[in-house]
């Protein structure tokens, strides 16, 4: 328990957050060299050990030097019950994925990246894909990007919008390929906003899991589609643009509702004072 508490004291700065991402790259390289045929889930877990160890070390040093902890998870959904917030935010995330799809489609996936994705995902067992992309990735990436980076930068005095942007930017960089970078940036901004408004890490883990699970289900339902195919490759044009328009309106309406029904940490602090 004492070892876990070190993460509460870990408040990485922007520079330290960049170092966390660099450690992910190093971990990925070392894992690829040492265990080139390891399963997806084992490779992913090993890749994340270095940044997690660095966070623990930062927290342990902060515990010795004074200061205080900042909760990683302190849920407050404002005027909404938790289930309603999670349901609405899941629909908003789904709508956001549809809205940003044309941007994703405008960025061609390099053949080298496509070959890596096909080798990793199409040739891997379903349990391995689910464990790595739907469980481990949401847990560890949200802990690092929202629970450590965003929380750390914000607690050090960085403006909320800057902390949200930088944590999302580094989240996009973690994906290590340009094809995923734009959607990861925009989804990361949404997840960062959710974390800032609710202080609930489990909410962003749930949303991340939901997003990755939807992608996994679609890839299994349409195994003949290319790895970089989108919704426009599945639906007829008229149906696709109808879905797009509805998704855009839903996204705006739900974001407005969530904003109105929740309080930012700064306002909540003033009300409690």
C-alpha cells in the first residue's frame, strides 16, 4: 500500500511528462529486441514498466522532500448520477469518433505501418487483443496520461486547458505513428476534459475501454476490411452522411449538457471554501 501511495505524490512537470513518453519508446525498443515474438499483452506490459517505475520514483522522492499528495481519483459528477454521466460521455465519444473520421481518412496509412498492424492484430489470438487493447491500454495509458501527466501539470499551476492539451498531445505521440496521431489527440483532449471536470480516473478508463472495444468488435465483424478502413467503407454514402450529421449534433448537445451539469475543480473549490 505504501508503494502505491507514491503515485499520489507523483506530479510530473511538462518536461518530466516528455521523459515518460521517451521511456515508453525505450521500453518498446528493448522489448522488441529482447522478446520479438512475445504476445501483444506481454509486450505492452513490459513496454510500460519503465514509465511506471519512473512515476513511482518521482513520487517516492516527493514524499521524502515534503509537499502533499494529490488524489488520482476523486469522483464528482456534479448534478448527474455516475451512470448517466458515463452513458452520455460514451455516446459523445462514439459521436466524436464519427465526426473526426474524415480527418483520419485524409491521412494515408503507410504500407509499413499497415503491415505491422496486420501482423500484430490479425494474426493474434482474440484473448490477446482484448487483454492488450481493451484492458491494459485503457488502464495504463489513462493512469499515465490523465492520472499522472494531466494531474501533475495542473497541480503545478499550469492552466487546465494547457494541461489537457499537453497530456493529449503526449498521448497521441505515444501511439508512435502519424495515422493514429490526430484522432488520438482529439480523443485525448475529450478524455482530459472528462478527467478535469470529474476528477474520476475510472471514468476515462471506462471510456478508453469502450472506444477500443468498439474498434475491436468492428474489426471482428468485418474481417475482410482493410486495417485502415472507416465507417464510410461500411455504410452507403447517404446513410454515412446521415449518421455523420446526427453524430455531430449529438456531440454538441451532450458536451453542452455535461458542461452545464458538472463543475470545474476551481469552481468546486471556491464553493467549498
